[in-house]
C-alpha cells in the first residue's frame, strides 16, 4: 500500500508573500512524488481542517505549527519534511518521543543567508542606505556619511554552523577580518577550517567590531542576546541578526541603541514580525532592516524545493533521509536501509 503525503508546500501560493517556485515547477515536483506515494497537494484553511486532514497522513511536506494536539491527531505520521532552515514551529522533542523524523533543508539556504549578513555589514559600515536617502532628498554632503572599513576588523560569529562558517570564510578572505566564534557544539578543528578561533560568548562580545547571530531558535537560545550581553559589546560595535528575531531581546536592543551602548544593528529578523508601526527601531538611522529575506533568492528557492522532494523520495525508497534534525529517531526506524548511514 502506498504511503500518504499531505503537501501544502507544493500548493500554489496565496497572498502577497511568496517564496515558492512557479506553478509549473510545483506541479512537476508533485508529479514526482506521485510516482511513489498517494499525494494530496492542499493547504488546509484553518486548524480544524488541519486536524481532519492529518489523521491518516504518513508524510507531511511543509505545514503549520506542529504541537502536541496536532501530533495527537497525526497517529500515522512518520516524517515531517520542512522546506527551509527553521523548525522552531515544530515540537521536535514530542516528534522524537513518537518516532517521527523531522528534516529541514538547511545547507541550501546557507549561501544566500551568508551573503545577506555581509550585505548588512557593508551597509552599516559604509552607511549606504542613509547616503542613498540623502541623495534622493537633494543632499550631497559627503562628510555626513563617513564610514568605516571592514578590513582587518574583528568579526564575532555566534553559531558556527553552515551559515556561520560561510560568513567566516567570506569575511576572512574578502576583508582579512579576524574571526572569533562561539559555539558549544563545534570542535576547535572545525573552527580552524573556517579560520575562526573559538572563544567564550563574553570574550566574543567584548572583542568584536561586528557580532553576527546565526543560531537556531530553541529554549536555550531565546533572548540569548539581552541587556547584559549588549552591555559587554564595544560602543563602536554593530549587531547583526540573520537567524530568528526572538534570539535577541527586542526591548534590550532598543535600550542599547537609544543609549549608545552599541553603534547600530542590521536586522533581517525581528520579534515580532512585522514590527508594529510605533516600534522605535523603525525610526532609528543606525538600524538597517529587511523583511526576513536573507534566504530569498530564486536559485535557493528552486533548489530547496527540489531537494526537499528528493529527500522525501529517499525516505519512500527506504533510504536514510538527509538533514535530519532529530537523529535519535533513526534508532526507532529499523526499516531504513543501514547501508545508507
């Protein structure tokens, strides 16, 4: 009997915000899955419909918040395949307890996110956005927009995974930056491959001219950058967040910027999203904002969808899927081929 797949990720986009391939490509990917499974390409309208649709599904391709109530109604669920980096909308611990494999597609988005981090660093250091606005408003006062060089500055990277590693390599090779990194899950040998030195979080904050936050959102990383951490930074330093808004305490960041505790910030993500109209961050000249688009490139979107579908096919063929978030579930899934480990 074929397994059942519910694939909201492959449904055509609805609304203004779209990070999906065009409908022709979505149809092609859906047909690929249909060669191996019974596939329903559909986006449930509300939580009630979600709970109804998920009851006999084996594989979820994309989807909503996955909590205990959702999982209680998904008694046949085996695999959740995400179509992006983040998985903070999924109760991974509960999935693990039930033997449900959770996968993302992390590596593919690493390149555009790393590029975006450098773009924010360059914008902050050279004040490009401010200068552009001034020119459009009729000003041509060069000295008003005196910047700083990135060359041989110290870059601190919090989270030296695929994204953090790419940021380290690019910054070192392009600007000869000294790279400090904080990541309790990375060995010194791996850090050396990126030209980075592992240090404590406090040392990184004290020594860095730019601090890039690149960690997943977990209970341990939520608000990991607060008032204490911001106070440790140089007054001339900039904070850049390209991971999840909730990793930084928004109120503490506003306080730090209003009181010149740090020089500025580049934020692709905020908490909440979008910011309310009266949020002080929207009125600060030393803050560069982008609407959670660090991963948004045509190349990355197409490759991500293709790779996610291929990963589902791997699982359907009895192979170990890639990018498993909760690898402990493999010990509960003896039907997967051991020669693919």
